[in-house]
């Protein structure tokens, strides 16, 4: 069995007590593994690659809530627009406009999180405070997207104090986001931060959605086809 059932049940119990949503990160994992975790009761799964997500969505239960958690290119939005539950990494106004366009074509309102850059690495994507404000001013015209909150990724470091400081900086921006008018944001707001190695620290800093993969599915093998 590929799914660590004991770890899954322990983590779910822990998160339920804290009222935190678990997104099981299933990228590179076969549909069979996802089906195993689905049988345990999991419904929220996160994928990083559009083609992989589309292929899995076609063969797995239709009530799975698919989260796109990778860097999304504008020209690929159309492939996931018919079914995606939540897009986590909206890092530009241009991408948000394309999501709105494709949602309109599919007669849907697509939920999104705005990705904020909180890490030092230049390889991380995300918006700064000024870009967040600019997007806020555009939202009234985007009738087919619903901004539900913020997402951020900490620096890849063993320095827990640094990670904590980055998480707290995002929490401060999230508190400001919650002051945006309800007409341009969802009533239920999400702060998505924390992964397998730091999710407990993220929760302590205010996260209410975590993305966990390796603790549930084991290490990923990127070398297989």
C-alpha cells in the first residue's frame, strides 16, 4: 500500500482540531494512490502540472476537489477551467484576467488564491504589496473569479526563525486582505501556507490550509515515466 494510512489519520485528526484544511499533494503519484486516499475520506488533492491533473481528473471520482498548486501559465488555464476547485498560485493580474476569461467560457466562477512572494529565493513566484493593491482595484471587473485568500511559500532553509518570520509577514498581509470589501473577495477566506516540513509552524502562524505530500505518499520519484 503506497499511502501511509497511519500518518494520514494522525495528520487529519491534528488538522481537524485546528480547523485547518488538508490538501494532499499528489503530484507525480499514480491515480491508484489517490484512489487509496480517497477511500480513506480525503477529497482535496493538489497537483502541480496541468497535463497530469487533466489525465487524473478524467479517471478519478468526479467529486474530488482538485487544487492547482503549481506555477500556472496563462495559455494552459483553459485545460483546467472546466473543473478546477481552487487555483493557489495566481501571481499576476494577467493570469487572473485569463482565469476570468476561461471561467466565463465555462459558465463558472473559479476560486483563486493570490500568491505572495515571502521567500528570499528569486525562484519563488508571487506578488508584492503594491501588486496586491493593483489587483484589488481590478477585481470588480472580473466577474467570474472569486479571490478567496492568499498563498505563500517560505524559503528553503533549516532556519525555523526565518521561516516563522516569513509566515508572520504573510499573516499580516492576510489580515489586511480580510479588510478588503466583501464584494471583491470571498466571505470565507483562506491562508494557504505550510507543507510537510513546516506545516505545524505555519498553523501556529495562522495558516488554515496546508499542502502535504511526502508525509502521506512517501518521497516522490521524478525519474519515472
